[in-house]
């Protein structure tokens, strides 16, 4: 499912116009992104949580040349599914 399909399904289920549903999807992704940039966790009870994980610098090996390379520290967004979502997918 892509953004357009999600917006269409939200419009169908809620009675919102397709344009309003798309605006809601875009706004939600913007809010989640802005909060992750600030380092804040975004938790949707029953669905899951978005947060940023700090990844330390590490050494790796280039598989083509065998040369050792340094990969810098970085921040990475992650999603942890909530209990209700896990259970729904399992059954």
C-alpha cells in the first residue's frame, strides 16, 4: 500500500474527502519526522513507537577489495511494533 492508496482507504472509512485524508497522512508523517529530528519518541498506543537509535562508529570490510574501512557514527530511525500490532499480525 502506498500513500495514495492509504489516503483513499482513510477517506472511504472516515467519510473525509480524499484531499483531506491525504493532508492528514502528510501531516502525520511530517509530525513524526519533526519529533524524531528533535530526538523525541513518538508512541501510538496499540500500534507501535518510532524513535531514533544512536549507532556508534565501527570498522567494516569492503567485500570487493577486502580493504578495512571506517563507518562513522550515525542516528537511525527505527519502528518498534506494539503488542496489539504483533498479536494481530501473528494470528
